[in-house]
C-alpha cells in the first residue's frame, strides 16, 4: 500500500504554542501529538542566519527545526513501524543567510542520517518508509530537489473564508479523495480565518467536530 492511500491525520502550524491567544494553534506538545496519532506535521521555519528557528508570524516558538527533527526521530526509534510526513514552509522574514533553505534542511538530514529521511521523488509504500521522515520538496526552483515534489500533491488550502464555506470545501475534498482509486496524494487543510477572524481555538471548536463526525465511519482513504 502506498503512503498516498493511507488516511493521515495532521495538525496546522504544529509547533505554534507560544505568543498569545491569536498565535497559539495547538494545545498539545509535539510529543503528545505523535503519541495520539498525528502523522502530518506543518512546520513553519524562519530562514534566519543559516538556521531555521520555528515561528508563527513574528512569534518565535522556542525551538529550531533541527530539534523538531530530533524529537520526531526519537519517536520513530521507539515506534519503528511508523512514519511521519513533515512539510517545511518558510515563515516570517528571511534575513542574513549564506545558505539556501534546502541546504539547511539537507544539513539536518545528513546529521540525522540519510537513512532516516525519504529522499526519492517517488511516493513510497508504507513498508518502504517505516521509521522515516518524509519531507516533500517545496523549495525554490533553483534549490535542491530531493523528496516527493509538493507540486505533485493534490492540495487544498483555502484559508480566507468563513467556517460554513470552508466546511463545504473540506467536505467536497474528503469525498474526492475517497472516490479516487488512483495513487494521487491528497492534502486538505481545515484551518481558516474569516472577515473578522476569532482566535484559532474558536475556529477549531467549530471545524473539528464537523470533520470528526463526517470521517469517523469512512471506509476509504481521505488524504
């Protein structure tokens, strides 16, 4: 079975736990998220002084990308049948760098051990990527091309909308993923804001029960 055929639960802005009500997206630590079954991580890194501090907007989250990878690999060493999908995205201001974003990520890969990261551009089977981190290639065109191309994924991330409209888009996408018997990978973000956005916790309290109720009895993959 390919990874693209598995239903993979994830979190938006996985590490955003510092900076106040409007920045705070997750009530659970990374360790707890992994233990309860989260396998898609949305990692927002600032490209700063040839390092990747984790940010949500201006708010530094008191951890760096290399530390996130170390925590994830620690989990995988204890649970070798698992894999983790990790999207690395630029966040906030890019300043004072001599290395590209992909160079820094590649350096972390080498430090962690290349055997710990899925490097091929092809979508792996579950068996092939056990105990590995899958970091898709979402880097600039002039940077290194390692990993599954982010552009090859069927992605939906309409965030500037109200809860009712967002839910209809999410529901349509979940149905589309279930009806597709091919090997395409689907990723659907349920995070959103509105014209007068409330804090993330308030939006999640509306969206998450809808999503949970809709997918709890699903027999096919939902992305």
